[in-house]
C-alpha cells in the first residue's frame, strides 16, 4: 500500500538526488529514507530509483509516481488543514514563500495582523524568487506564494500561474537609482531609459535582469551589466559607491536607507504586477484564506 510518507520521501530523493541529502531535508536518518523507499518500491511492485554515479535517478515508473505525488500531498495538506479548522482541533498553519522585497514590505504587517486576529495560527516564511516560488507551491512545499510578473516581453506569468488561484495585490513601478552627484542627479521630471546607455549597470534577480535587457533593447541599447545581485541593499550600496546605476521596483526601496542615492522617475513607465498565489484546494482552508486577506489589506495600505 502506498502511503503519503512514502511519497514525501520519494519527492525528497528526486529533488535532492541522494538518500543522504533527502534525509537532511526531511530531518531523519539515511537508513530511514532507504527503508521507506524499499517499502514504496515493494508497494509499487517495480523499481523506482536507479543509481547513476553518485546520484539516484528516477525510473520511468518513479517519474510517473513523482508527478502524481505533488498533487496528492498538496490535496492531503489541504484536507488536513480544513478538517482541523472545522473540528476546532487547532488554528492551523500557513507556509508562505515570498520574494525579498515582498518579505520586507508586505509580509510583516500582514502577518502581524494575522497573529493579532488569529493568535493560534502558525506561520513560516521562506524566500524564493519566481518562478521557483511558484514551483514550490505546485510541489506542495508551501501554501501561499508571493510572485510577480512584468507586463511586457517574454515574461509569461499568465502561463506560469495557470490553474492557480491568483489574488492581485498591487502594481509596483520601477524607478532609476543613481549615486549622489551623478549627471542626472537633480534632473526634473521623468528620465528616459536611453540616457543610461553608456552607464555601468547593477542588475537584480534573473527575472528582473531579463526585464531590464528588454526595456533597454526597446530604447536602442544593450546595458553593460557589471554587477548582479538579488540583495537589494547591496544594489543600493553599489550605486551609492558610484559603481553604476540600477533600476529597482519602488517596493524594494521601502526597507533601504536612502543615503548616497537619488531615485529617478523613468520613461517609459514599467510596472510589475504583484500577486499572492495558492492552489484551488488550499484557497478553501480558513487560515490560508485569512492570510490572503491580510496580504491584500497590507498591499492597499
């Protein structure tokens, strides 16, 4: 008989590539992982893993079972949470994944409101940029994912979010960052992106870098990216040190001290759409629904 615990172990081995790494992820011992996999293969009646060098790889049967495991485990989690809430056994839990600027701006006030209104609710937070955050949601490793997409170019968030419950939160504009004393410092009114054509650039996450290159291409130039970092304070510090210019979402500046940097309004205006995502089954869980509501209120403020 195939059990949920066996499926969790299979998914961990498939993700990490080894019994030892899966054991660390699951917080158990390597022999326990090996025992669970033997039990699962016995229940399935066919090998699910083969060793390839130092890694364990899924057989065709293993791949088929792994594909179904994510949906099964997500549905099971939703069922457990909803039954627990209805029965009054516990207030429930919410596993939230957010990109960094969402973690520093939207999440704190939303979770503070949730804790005030539902003190028994347990919330965990991890950080991941889309599309990884969306993958974690589909794999059953979180209940809510904060994600974003840009409205132009190759950024196809619509397909990425297909089949999910999408709660719109806000539209976040991009702003330019230059060091104090820069030739554009003090310029009144919007600044065209083409005026940065000869500058050194400091770029952000992979999705943001793709958007930057597309916007610059539309303006007739290719940006010279000398530095790339997902850490927004590091972007700010590099600009302040005179090492280049950057374009960041306005939301990312809320948690950064403004010393040494000037912000500029850009033309054409570019905005990213920020949303909270969950699975249809999870959207019915009271604690998940309450968290989505608090995130929406935080975005409105």
